[in-house]
C-alpha cells in the first residue's frame, strides 16, 4: 500500500515528464510545498523500493514499477471556448483515476477537421486547461500520429465525451493493434444539459453583437451624478 505523500511525489515526477520539466529535489519540493528534507526522505524510500531512479544530473524518473503505482486517465478535444460542460467532463474523468491528462487538438488539425480556425490558439488553450484544478497535465497533440501521445502518456484509461464523434470500438482496435489492448475506453454518459461550444457560438450570433460607434460609447460612458 502506497502512502499519500509517496503518491504525490510519483504523480509530480510523472506530470513533470509530460511537460518536459526536470524533477530535481528542489523542483519537487517547490511544486508540492514540502520541505527539502521531507521530499528527500520520501524519494530515498521510493528509490530503495525500485519505484524511482536518479540520473547523473540528479533528476528523478519513474521506473516501470513506479508507473504502475498510479492510474492515468487520458481525455482529449479542442476545448476552444471553455464552458462548464468541459469542466464537468474533466471532473468526471478525474474520478476514474489518480492523474488526468488532457490532450488538445492542434490548431492545424482543428482547421482541417472543422473547416475553420480556432478562436484561441493551442498555446492559449493548453495554458488555460493546465490551470484547471482537476487537470494534472494539459499537452498539445501530435500533428499527424495519435499513437505518439499514447506512447508518451501510456494511459490506463481513455474517456470520451458523451457527444464526441468517436467510435469506441474503432479507437480500441487502433490502440490495441499498437500494444495497448489493456487500456479501457469509457464514454461518459453524464453531461451538463444545454452546454456546448456550438450552442454558445449560436447564442453569440443570435445576440448580434456589433461594434459601438462614437455616439454609443459616449452614451455608455455617462454616469449618473
């Protein structure tokens, strides 16, 4: 049975690896808010158990044994105009594992599939989602090969939103042929009714927003005495 603090260290080392952040003693201490002495004792124990290893530059990495101590959930999408429906999806996904990784479609792939550019760039989208409490790591998807993300994340479970246009069987067949037959795929059934990006865009268009001319602005800026 792994302790809570041990699991926090393992999760931090794992998510750092996804983000390209080095897991040094000082960085882990700072990220978790634990003292250097406490983190050092935790890692020393994890190294002895074979869960963590240290490289020549004194950075820590998970071993295969360490990786098995956490369950990783992967979900993905565009997440261009963020709304409560997305937050609900993230929260539901996070309940299914220890770590939630969100992969975002690249700007080029969104434009190719949806025939229009994103409102927010992939850089902005990943930064926004990476700050959501239930999300442990947000990463940009590969431009051409989804399996590269699978090899990076090595998820235990993939969640699909209730309205996402994915065929679970086709997805499973694809990842299974690449050595991921153990990965479960779950379509989320619960959702926030009436909340979708397309409906939000329709409402914006419906309200017919327009630029104010100088007279409009002058009127709006008048304050009562």
